[in-house]
């Protein structure tokens, strides 16, 4: 059974405030005294990108992450996708994961959309007999037509979102992690994406997505977390959480974040 549980997950990043500190890791490979590096690196201040975040997602859950830029949403998505491991706390995952976190990431800009579909199919281990159906599915969903025969460096941001969303959802994965780039799509695409997500969820999957749209959160998700300064400060129904975030009504002291 698919599930994703975070328990007190904390992620810290170094903050480089001088050219000397920025150069430490760059010259690390050329140093002889690793003790020197450790002592110097220990003087670099660190900041919590996430601090003590906990939640428990089971099959059928669709979680929206809301919050200002720099609040920690992207780091939390990377933890959920398995791209970043927390410095402390625990992550428990049951099921396969796919992520859509950055426009164009992992694709070859100099080959066509169809060739990128083929490359991704091979990477995911899709049998050769099923790749034609995969290309047809991507073509139907994206509505890119002849553009799929052109190098993707010619695509607009919206076209790239369509292609990447299709690739992320054309092969079933139990857990799908999506950044707010879906907002680059037009209203028609957002509606199609919502229907595609719903079809995926009907096959008992988990969705985690960041968004700056209360409408998208309510349309696609059944849970939401307001992330602020690296902390999950409120959880609940998407409409409730979005209303509190949009009006900056911070939960009263002692408010608990339920799983």
C-alpha cells in the first residue's frame, strides 16, 4: 500500500557570507588536510530550510503545499521526491515515486518532443511494444501537434509544462510530486491536468504539489499545509488553509499540525 510519512524532518543549508567561505568547498578536492576543511566548514552558518515537518499521507491523499516564495515548499517537495535527505528526522516511503519539479529538467533540449518521450520511456523501462501507445498518450494530452517533431528548445514555457506533465503522469507511479510550474498552463490545460490527476488518483496514488493558486489547491487536493519559514504551521482542508494563508491569519499559539 502506497504511503509517505515525514517525522520531524529538518533540512539545513550553509549560508556563505564571504568569498573565503564560498571558496572552501570549491577547493576541497585540492586540499591535503581534511581536518582544516572540517574546522573551516564548521564556522559557516547554517539555516533551517525545513524544521520539524511531520505528516502522514496514505493512498488517495492529495496534498497541496502553500506559502510564500522561500518558505521551504521546494525543499519539502525535494524531500518527498527523494532528491534531498533530511539532516534529522525520518522519511518512510511505500511505493514508486515520480517528480515534476523544474521545467525542462532531465530532457534533451536539442531533440524533438517525440525523441524525448522515447528517451524517457527507455529510462523508465517501458517495453518497446508499449512505447507507441505512450507517444500517442503524450500527443493526445499535450495537444502539441507538429511541435512534437521539433527540438524542445523551441517550446514556450507553457508547451514545456504540457510535455513534462504528460511524461510525469503517463507511466503509473504510486507517488507523484509536482512543483507550482503547473501554473504556467492555461485554464484549458489546468482542467485537463486536474482530470488526469483524478484518473491517476482513482488508481490509488498519492499527490504532493506546491501551488500559488487556491483554486488549483481546492480542485486537485483534499489536504493542504501552509509552510512558513520552513515550518508546517497549519494543515486542513485546502479551502480553509488557503483562506488563512491568503489573509495571513496565523494559527494561535499551540495550534497542532495534524497528520
